[in-house]
């Protein structure tokens, strides 16, 4: 194949253009916040780590909670916060001494209304970078119980009830090691009165079985079980 100097030159130019367009004057490298936090606990830190080209000017870092602005930092001034995090924050020197790479919100305690999407936005006069991550504040159940009752001569009624967990959990009933598919879940106005009930009618068991109910709070990894040993016409917890 003949080597064409013109095509080599074109390839060179394309490569240079590619390198230039990958120039990023501002780039968020990492957004670090806990995925799930128990309501009322703390402290936690929301951390936005970025890099800024030394030729960039006019740095402004902002944080948003579900699109609502909760923080603004224009170094060397101090960070200003508002909304749901206001009154919960601290800015010790170690957290604000790296304005060109770290924006850190230290929260003494979390509050239930802090669940949501957190967006860190870093901009200069000419460049902009944005990242978003979700954090869920949860409240564990204060009750979780599985019941087995006679339904008729051949069937039993397994009912699991959970109260108090937020955000709205899911329940599943497990017999020995087999998980029943979700059926007959009852929830009424979970926001106001957080309880959830799952009921299933199954053929009575001849041999003893272990019946469990598992609660899961989505997005948190929180799970718990209540268990009973069932044998025909009797129940042992
Ligand atoms: C969350 O925790 C705070 C602080 O302990 C408490 O005052 C508040 O009632 C809790 N929220 C809910 C919905 O339980
Ligand atoms: C969260 O804290 C604010 C005060 O900053 C308070 O008004 C609100 O009731 C709290 N929310 C919950 C669910 O505890
Ligand atoms: C008990 O209820 C189940 C489910 O509704 C039904 O399939 C079954 O025939 C009933 N058994 C008797 C003895 O009525
Ligand atoms: C099943 O048992 C629960 C109580 O454990 C009861 O509230 C519910 O009404 C029962 N369901 C049926 C279909 O009998």
C-alpha cells in the first residue's frame, strides 16, 4: 500500500482536534455521600472532589437538593448554605482549605427531609461540571410481625405487618427458604400512617415449616426478619 503524506497529515490534525476537545478546564472527579443514613444520626459528610485547570477563573461551587439550591461557595469567602441543611452544617478549616479541589459539607445530624438527589455543580467563567447522587434517610420499623391463622379446613392465612418504617418498605413472606412472590399487599395512606400488611392464603402444611417475613427499605440495604415455626394447629415463636 502506498503511503499518502496528505492522509497522514489529516490523521494528525484529527488527533490534535480530539486532544483539544478533551480538554476539561473543570471536572468533578467524585461525589461522595452515604447511600443511606438512619434518621437523627450523624455526623456525615457530603464531599465533592474536582479538578480545575490553573487557567480557569471565577470558581463557584453550588450544591442542590432535588434541584433546589442549598449551598454556594465563592472562595475565598465562606460557604453559604440555606434550606434543608441550614442549621445542621459546620465548616472546620480542614474542610475549606482546598477550594480548588474539595467542597465538603459536614452535617452534624441528618433529618428526615434530607432524603433526595444531591447535585454538586462546579463552574468557572468558561467551564462547568455537574454530578448527582441520591441519599436516603430512613427510619427503621418499630414493629414487624408474622402471624399464621387458620383460614378454613385446608388453608392457612399468613399475615405480616410492619409499622413505622420510612420510606415505604416492601415485605415478603418466606416459607422455609422459598420466597412467595409479592401478593395481596395492603397499604393505606403510608405518608400519614406508616403501616403495611401483606397477607397470603396457602395450603396448610403437613410438616413443620419456618415462616419468615422480611422487610426491606428500598435504596438503603436495610432488611430485617421476623420468624415463626409453624406446625399444624399450633405456632411457636
Ligand atoms: C428524625 O430524627 C429527629 C432527631 O432525632 C427526630 O426529632 C424526628 O422526629 C425524626 N423524624 C421522624 C419522622 O421520625
Ligand atoms: C427537619 O429540620 C427542619 C428544621 O431545619 C424542621 O423544620 C423539619 O421539621 C425537620 N423535618 C423532619 C422530618 O424532622
Ligand atoms: C379454603 O380456601 C381456599 C382458598 O380460598 C379454597 O381454595 C379451598 O377450597 C377452601 N377449602 C375449604 C375446605 O373450604
Ligand atoms: C388473615 O389474618 C389477619 C390477622 O392475622 C386478618 O387481619 C385477616 O383479615 C385475615 N385474612 C383473611 C382473608 O381472613
